[in-house]
């Protein structure tokens, strides 16, 4: 076989090798991109879940704050209520004695 033909065949083999290696590399990148895309979808789902938890947590905190204020308001008026209950009890006792 002439030298030029051998050189051309070697170049073709090397071209095929390069193309084959390139295809293998592209296939690997395609798989990696697929995995990355799946992870991004999961991250979007987790982000939505995180936002829902933040809203829920803020509602719980607001509710707790409201209950604290109501409790404080009750204790602020408790002495007045106790005083009025004692007055009513005294009035009822006087009316029973008469």
C-alpha cells in the first residue's frame, strides 16, 4: 500500500477516533445536564416549600404575639374584675340579710 494511502487511512482512523471521543464526551455532558436539570426542579420545589414554611411560621409568630397581648390585657383587668366580683358578692349578701 502506498505511503500516501496509509497516511490518509491513519488520518481517517484518527478522525474517527476524535469524532467517537467527541460523541462520548457530548453524551456525558448530556447526561450531566439532565441530572442538573432534575436537581434544579427539586430546588424549585424546595424553594416553594421553604416559602410556605416561612408564611406558616410568620402566622404562628403573629398568633403567639396576639395571644400574649390578650393575656396581658386580661391580667391588666383582672384586679378590676376581682374588685367588682367582691362588690357584687357584698351587695348580694346585704340583700339576703335584709
